[in-house]
């Protein structure tokens, strides 16, 4: 993470806290050393940000009068905060981290009364992350392959415990409420196939590009898909 991004995240964390937060806590959240936090605090102060506190005690912003309000309704805020909790619990580590930083930014610009009210509301919606790593394994790699339009080579275990090697063109991801599923064009079957992420034993990004066409894309697949589609994926 470059310094400018880290300083922005540090400022966001300080804004979100109503009490002092220690350098140790800040270092854990930003995944840097405490020494780096001390240097970054000095950088914020040098740039004109009024930070109160000292090493060993904790830090907080002296004033939040310059923080602009968010133009969201109560229900919009509740939806956003609950949605980001869902992303944190059900997606891969990269998206979970982005959801947390987005949540921090929203909390940072809420008036204290609103922040406390929303915290009380959203704690009534629990999103357990049991099995998170298994459900979302290879999700980040697959998203990269979809974005770059590069084929994947993977070892897959189907519902009958049969292992196969597949070369696929990844088109999109579906979430069924229990697991993430990859929709892909399978070279072996020469057709669309769905692959549960928790059944992918190994996946590797290749340098083989694929082309998205009118007859071979995620939306085309979804238009063909109906409620009778089997959930016993290949």
C-alpha cells in the first residue's frame, strides 16, 4: 500500500472513532508497524490535521467540524452497512478488506448520534463467516481471470467425488446462499458449466485469452437459465 492510501485509511479510522485508538490497534488494522503509525501521525499533523494524543496513550481527531455529512436516508445507510457486512462474511479476503474500508469511511462521516444508532441496528443482523475461506477459495483469482479474459486451468471434484482437469473460460460468479459458483465455458464439454468454488481443488491462471461473444457470455447463460436448473453442479 502506498503512503497516500495509508494516510487516507488512517484518517478514516481516526474519524470513525469517538475515543482514542492506540498505535497498536491502528497498526493491526493497517497491517504495518507501530513505528510506521507514529510517522504517519506526524505526517497528518504536518499536513494540518489536528490530531490529539501521544505514543502509548492513543490518538483521536481534535475536531470533526470539517467532515461533510452523507446524503443518505436512514434505510439507505442501513442497507449499505448490512450489505458490506455480507460482503465481509461471504467474499474473498480482498473484497472483504475493501468492504471494511468502505464501512469505515461511512462511519467516519456520520454524526455521532447517527453512528451509534446504526451500530445498534446493524448488530441485530448477524452474518456468520463460518467456512468463509472454503466457500470463497480462488474467488480473487477467478475475478482476475474474468476481468483479464484469461482461461483457467483447474482440478475439480464433482458431487460424486470424481476428479477431473478442466480448462475453462470464466464468465461470472453466482452466489446461492451457501456457496459461490463459477459460470464458465468448459472446453471439455464445449458448453456452459457451473463449478462450485468449494469443490475446486486447484486453480491456475493461464496466459490463454478467451473472447466473449454474443453466444458465449454470462448474460447469455443467465437468459437460458431457469428455476428448473440443477443445483448438482459439474
